[in-house]
C-alpha cells in the first residue's frame, strides 16, 4: 500500500503568491491552510521585528509597525484570492465570502456607532475625557446589544471555519476540475 507523506511545506505558500490576484479556479484545503499557517508565522515574525527595531511601541503584539503593515498590505490580495478559490473548491461562489466580510464590517460599524451614541448620551466626549461619564450608560441595553452582536460574530466565524475545512467537491464544478486530481507531486 502506498502512503503519501503529509508535511508542512512552504511550496503551498509560494503557489498562492504566484497566483497573486487569481480569483478563478479552485484551491484545495492544503493550499489554503498552508498559506494561512505561513502567513500567520510571517506576521508574528514581522511584529517581533517591529518591536525589536522600536517601530511598534511597547508591545510586540500591537499592530503598528511598518514591517507588519507592509507585510499585511502585500498579502491581502493573495489571501483574499486563495479564500475565494477555496470557496470555489467546495462549490460556493466567492460572493459568499464577500457577504461574510460585509456582514462583519457592518456589525463592527454598528457597535462603534452604538458606542458613540452611548457616550454622547452619557455626557459626550468632554465627560469621557474628564472621567465624569455616568458608568450606568454602559449597562443594560448597551451590554445586551454587544452580547448579541458578539454571539453573531462568533457564529459567523464558526460557520466560515466549517466551510473552509470542508473537503473538495470530488467532481469538476463550474470553477474548474478538482485540484486533487491535478495534485502536485510530493517530494
């Protein structure tokens, strides 16, 4: 019986970078998750370099240094493209992911808007700066809204991870042939 050795291989990361803005076709789970793994590793390294070089303030985990910002900008499009191709691989349109991103942004804007409304109701920015804001404005409906929206974000995130973990559609779909059939030879 032949067995294929699974390994953590950076070739998948490089494949995604070579397909920098390719939103057509399909991406198998290995391609997506290896790209995600190496992207997280490189982001952590960039943040640590920012911190060591004094580009990041006091903490190595705050996003603010130029190296981590440049890396994030450089890999934004390939990350978006590989996610869309991953959705294609499970038979879903990339617009499903777009709806997820738009939903998350709207929830974030709603929370910020509701927080601003609550601050203004409690005495405004001046009261917040002076520490004179009534803490009771952050209870009741404010906490309930944040709890409900937080649970919504959690649910949407779990749904996204479940979709990204699904196996490929075994047959050819409207986005192309199954990438497992065109599998790269493992070294």
